[in-house]
C-alpha cells in the first residue's frame, strides 16, 4: 500500500467513533405491598439476607409503601389505631437494605395522618433517596412519573389509587394528596382521571426504557382474590398507552395475572411485608403470602417474568404479642411455592393467563 494511502486509512480509523457497548437486559423486581411499621434488623427478619441477595440482582426493585412516615406536619389520625399505618423514617432504611429503590405512595392509607402526613412521607422519601410516585403537593405532582436511571436503562413509575381514599385524601389543584382514579355509581372509572394517568404513562414512555403502571385498588369483588373486570380493562388501556408492565395491590391476597400484547398484567402481588396491628387470625392464611416477579426487559419489552413465592410469619419471633417482628418474608419452601403458584394459576386461568410451575417451587408467566 502506498504510504499516503496507508496514513489516510489510519487517520480515518482513528477518527471513527467507538461503538457504544451493548447494555445488558434490564431486570426489574416487582414485589407485594410493604405495610411496615417497625424497622426489621437481620436478627428480627430471618429471611432478610437471602431476600436482599436475590433483589440485588435487579436493576430496579419496586414496592408500594403502605405506611405514612410520621413527621412535624402530621395531623390527627384519620382512622382507628388498629388500622392506622404509620411509622418513623427508619423503616425506609429497612427497605433500602433489601435493595428496594422505587416506591408507590398512592394508596388508601396515604392520608392516615392527613395532608401533613403525605408531605412528611414525601420529605422522608427524598431524604432517603427513594424515588416515588402516586402522591404529591398537588395533583400535577401526584400524577407525575418517578424515574430512576440504571446501568441497563431508565425505569419510570406512574401510580394511582382507586377505592377507599378518604375525603380530603385525593390530590387537588392546590391540595396535597394521592393520584386518585374515581368511579361513578356504575363502577366506571371517570374518563378525566383515566386520561390523566394515560398522559403520564405516555410522558414516561418518552423518557424511559421501561414504564411500570401501578394501581392500588380497594374496590374489591365479593371474593378478594378475584380481579374486577373493570380493572382488567384499565390495565389493558395502560398497556396500549405504553406501560411495559401493570402491577396491582390493595387486596391482601394474591390475584391472577395475564399477558396482553406482550405486556404482563399482574393484578395482585399480595404482601411483601405485612405488619398489621390486627391480632393473629384476623386475616386468612393467604394474607401471609406474596410473590417476587423478576422481569427481564430487552428494548423495552418484557422477555420473561419469573415468579418467586414468599411466606410471611404471622406470629412474631417473641410470640403472639410481638408485632415488631411479624410479617417479614422468607422464600417459600418448594412445597409451599407449588401450592401458592397453583392458586395463582387457577385465578389467572379464567382470563387466559398461563403459569408454568417447576417442582422446586418457582414459576414463570407464559406467553411473553
């Protein structure tokens, strides 16, 4: 090769931009709701280390915070002590210790200490470095997406609540509160509320690789394990607007799931932490179960959703009166896991959801 040609080709190679390294698949762990009122140390939560290790494999780890953080602006309790869900900010350290890094705050307990409690909770989450969506200083802030950036891409969360939101608890144009989707007398969702949520999903999709659409629902069927038909319609609408996955909480029981146009619709993931003050036996045994759904996304689409069952201790380590160490999850045994997944599969079957169940007690949502 002529010397000038050789030098020119070398300069061209040197000037060529380096190819960006391919990003790894984006892993998102989706958990049941977290009703946590007491900080759970490793000694108080025997399953904590194993749970933390598993969740550390995910880039984003999501739950709903079913607890108001007490602060200087807290108002008078809006419900009786037995169903009041409130705690100090130290509980957020417990969530962070197991690698939770994204939370929803839209639920029927967000207003347990009034509007001041909503603001105190938001302040505590910001101080802890935990992004959140679903409540805010006004309706615009409550409906806005939360966004986290990971080495594998950006994950956004849009959160809302339906049912049992107390008077004054919904966000307004100049009022702190939750992003409520209201219903009319026929149990139809109000179009203006649905449109607001869909607009947020579209805005989130423009900024993020994966969008989680979350609804906390307390408009239950007679059987709390059943998924309302109207919620299935709403979940599909969220998927069509750009949600990568739909997640539901509210009922303390696991509900069914399905796949719509490649999008997992997970209607009820049960409990992740369940520190209710109600006495043992107040809830059915199924309330002490949950799922981790370990999703893998590529180019914004869910390629797999592994289902990992959890078992929670209804009785605290110190006995029936020990409320501070109850409700922490451990991985279910293979026998427990198969039974849990068989119930979820039975609840998914009526609307076409299919779950593969392995003998070791884990499963997979099929059809992705």
